[in-house]
C-alpha cells in the first residue's frame, strides 16, 4: 500500500515535539512492508541534511503552480530517501526559508494553506497516487475537504482515503471566515453552511475531522476523553458522530534509537547490568551539571515548556522534593515566562536544581539514562513521549493519570510490584504531585528491593513501533474497505 503522510514536522529533519518523532517512527516501521512518503515544507534549519544540500539536488518536480491568496506561487519538490521512506520537500522560499523556527509567524495560516494546496497539487502528479493520505494535526487539515468538494481533485484521487491523527487539539488551525476566501480561495458559503464553522471562525482541524475517512488519536484513554465536553475542546460532538471511525492507538518509540544497550550518547547497560550502567550515567549527568550526590534521587523533567505540561505543579513541588533530599534537573524551552520561573528556582537552590533552557539531544539521552525518576505531570496528554523514553532507560515515570499516561504507565498501588512501572496521581494540583514525589523518594531510600523491581519492569516494557504500526495498518485497510 502507498501511504503518504502530510505533516508539518518529521524527524530526522525537523521536530519541535512528539509529533515529529511519531510521524518518523511510524513511517519507518510501515516502510518495511509498504511504500511510504512524507510530505514536508522545505524549511530553513533542517537537521540530518541541510536545506542547502537538499536544494542542490535535482528537483523531483519543478514548477508546480499553486494557487494561494489569489496569487500563484511556484513550488519545486525535492526527494530524499531515508530509512526506506521517501521524503518530499515542498519548496516555497517566501513561506518557509525563514530564520526563527518553523511556527509562530503572523501568517502561519497562509503558510500552511500553501502547504496544503502544494501537497495536493503534488500528489496528483504522481502516477500512482497514495491509497492513504495521513494527516497530522491542523496544518493540512483542509486537504480532504479540497479533494472531496472539488471535482477536479476528486477525480484524480478517487481511490485515496484520508486519515487524520489528532496529536494535540489545543492547536485548531483557526482563521477568520474571510481567510477562507482570501487565503484558501474557498467560497464563504461553506462557512455559512456550518460545516467549517467553529465558534464563528474556521478551524482546519474541524475540517479534517469532518472530511477524513478515519480519525485517530494517540491513545485509547485520550480518545475517550475527547468524547467528553470537559476534554473535547469543542470537537466532542463531531467525534461522537464518527462512531467507530474514531479510534485511539498509542504511540510507540524507536526502540533502536532509544536503546540503553547501544545509545551513542550514554554509558551502556542492559537489564542485568543496569545498576552499574545507570550509576555511570548518573555520575556523568551530575558532573556535567555541577551537582553532587550519586546516592540521592535524581528527578528529571525533559519537555517543551507549555502550560499543558504541568510545570506550575513542578515548581511548587521543588521546595518539598529538595527538602527530602532530591536533586532536580529540568530541560526544555518554550514559553518565556516559564523559562524565567524555572531559572528562578535554580537560583533559589543552586546546589540542588539545574535548569537547562533549550534542547540538547545528547544531554536528554544522558538525563533519561542517569536519572532515577522522570516527571510528567501534564494537565492533558494525548500520549506523551517522555514517559516512554524514561521507561526504556529505567527512569521511573511519575505521571498524572490522564490520556496516554494512563495507557502507558502502570502505577504502583502498594501491591502490584510484579507489574508496576511508575507512580501516578489524579488531581491536577501541586499537593498531589508533592505527595507522589514523597512516596517515590521514600521507596528510593527505604525499599531498594521494590525500587529495583519497578526499574526492571520499566526496562522490560515494550513500546516498539512494531507493535503499534500493525494497528495503523489494520485501520488503513479498514479505511480503504479491505
Ligand atoms: C503532542 C501531544 C503528546 C503526543 C505527541 C505525539 O505533542 O501533546 O501527548 O505524545 O503529540 O503524538
């Protein structure tokens, strides 16, 4: 089957969060038995292979004429093959060769409207168009609408089915009704008919939900949460109407890349040698970050800094955790205010708390491999990646029981030492997080046997993509009617 992913990010070229990694991990596994393409904008600042190197190649397609905002933009497409996946980079310098990252420009809606149209105009040039076009979040959300409501595209893609994965519905692709006409060149009548209307605006995510043949999200629990008015972010009724065409499939991780036995950034360890191996990594982290105390718990947090991730709870829990003896390492970047507050805690506890603003892949691996606990106290979490990586490296996750964190971490309940892989709490407040950290620290100091047992359970957990890619294939087959 030919599957084409249309995504605003995908590793190894560009990722700002979990989605970019998920698109790559899933595609790589699928590519073992299918033809898989990933369509990406040709951004500035690509890793793995730079945009300059890519642009030196002979284009795979040239001069695709893309209609956008009543203009015509020319798009060249470059192809790069990695891990069996065909990456197609859609080039439009005015939109994507920019200096300050890939998102948060005043004209994001227009940039991704271009991407949507360009992806579509490229797909119809393929001799064998994909059977499945798999969209991720809002960015190319109106693509299935453009196909299904326009004869020209519908005829050319008549065997193609559309799958949408919702990674984060807090990003809804909102635009003014006027933008529908002025940017997408879609008649405002579509808004008046109500189908693209989202509280008086247009939401490309809503369009994607309505017009996709199958909608997925990244865990079963989050699927159920999205059907409630409390968590549905306004999409609950639409999703309820999809019935069995809305499913949850939990994310995997690339367990070859995240592999404590051969990680290029860390001291190696397997399940039977982890005590020594983890200690080596812990020493390296402490030394590099100018902290001391290899016998005291090292608690880490590696994530984007957004309100969703529960940083507020972490900040309020720091004094208590420090008092109980823990060292705390926080790495990530995002909202400036959160970065400043995090830094102020480091200033308050200079010998116990270390805050690294930014993201350093090497150090992230080392922190997972060297820390004893990893915090994931999210307000909501469709799946979450941090806890999956943490478990792989035997850093026990301390999570809030929400979304994918429920599906991927088995909390210790006082009895289930045979299965438990972490700790969890329910209420989104700092007292609950503090209490849970206290329980974890208590076990660290006073019940080494249990601590080791939980670490072993973590190291044995299998969250490989092999397991979950099969579920996507089954879903694709269902969408194409097999
Ligand atoms: C988003 C979600 C996160 C999920 C990731 C990949 O970042 O917030 O929970 O793990 O997408 O699907």
